[in-house]
C-alpha cells in the first residue's frame, strides 16, 4: 500500500537507496527502482526507472566513506550523476559509498 507524504505539493514521490563505493551494487528500500553505472573513479550515473515529471527534483547525498565529499548534477528528469571527491583537497576523484534520497513530483503543477 502506498502512503501519502504530507506536503502541499501533489503527487510527490521519494526514493531511498545506497550505492557501493565501486558503483556496482545498489541496496536499500528502493534499490529495484534505479540502475547505476560506474562511469569513472568517483562518478556514478543513476538512472530512475520511472522519470519524474520535470528535472526540478532534489537529490540529497550523504557520503559513507571517510574523507570524502559528494556533488550531484541532475542531467534530466530520469538521470543524475554523483561525483565523489577526496575531502582533503576537494578535487581528486575518490570512490565512496553514498546514501541517496531523491524527492520529486510526478506532475508538472506546482502549488
């Protein structure tokens, strides 16, 4: 059974999952709703099985590897890229475990 999220926005959907440092394994509640490709050291391309209505969704990432930070770039309504870097210099690519929460809408109307 689907439960509604309390918000003034309509048709909100959220996804929660974890991606391994090497970008090959997805675990968590919504692991079967995404696919991930390791596209370089520290770079993971995430594709949503069901796209959101627009590319204005939010991606929140927590890094589970010591001395690492993450950046996210939303490419489209169904794809985004997580780039993990060494926190010491902030520029050196580093493979890192990431916990991901995605929140978006399945309709274009906004409150």
